[in-house]
């Protein structure tokens, strides 16, 4: 009888252990598994937020870079604006052309407001530069008759790139004179801002 009682007690103990194990498994399945799934979902959300944050940081860096470039462009615009006079200042241009010629070793024989002849402009890409100008900028066309030698003319071309005003050389006619002397006609344009036009 004592053996039966021990067997019965051990059966209860085993049954209690089994019930406890089943309860733990069920508890794990119904309570811990959802917590793990929620934790996993929270991890994914966190990773997505980190990815979004990195994208926003990249955008912020690009915006800072663009803002810096905008400031640089404003500075460049000031330089360009200084090179394009506010008025049609023909006297200043004449002095600039005279200085440009003499500093290059050329003699400015004459200066006239004149378009480049159509014979020279055919096939020239730069002859129609006015169609690419901003609305507030106008073009003045000149023909400069210069005298000098080849080296002086090379200096003139180099110096014209460094001139105070923006100059566009559209064409050149060169005639050989006696010795090394040349008669050179340079067709170029200079620019100025029109009154009353705002391009901002």
C-alpha cells in the first residue's frame, strides 16, 4: 500500500511537472513570442528610422553645399556685374580699347560702331551671341582698325581676355603691309545693362 501511495505521489509529481512544462510552453507561446515579435518589429522600425535619418542628413549636407555654391555664384555675379557697365558708356569703352591696343603694342587707327560683315560672319558660331544674352543685357558691336605686327596682335588677343569689360571677338581681318606691319580689323562686341530691366 505504501508502494501504491509512493507511486501515486510520484505520478502526481510527474503530472505536475508535465503540467508546469506545458504551462511554460503555452506561456512562452502566447506571452513571450508576441513580445519577441514586437521586439523584432520595433528593431525593423528603428532600422528604418535610422535609414530615414541618414537620408535626411545627406539631404541636409547637399542643401548646405548648394547654399555655399549659391553664395559663390552671388560673388561671381558681383564680378560679372562689375564687368558689365550699368549704362551704355561709349567713352569708357573707347578708352578701354585704346589702352588695350597700346598696352599690346598696337596702334588704334580708328574705331566705329559696326556689325561684322556677313561675308565674315557666315559659318561663325559666335556671330549670334545676342540671342543668348540675359534680358537685361544689351550688346554693342565695334570694328577696331589696328596697326602693328603679329606679336603685338597676339598680345592684344591675350590682353582682351583680361580686359575690364567682357569682350566677345567675333571676327578678324588681317592685311599684310610692307615688312612685318599688318592692318588688322577686329570685330568685337561689348555689353551693358539696359535701363529699367530687372532680371532677378
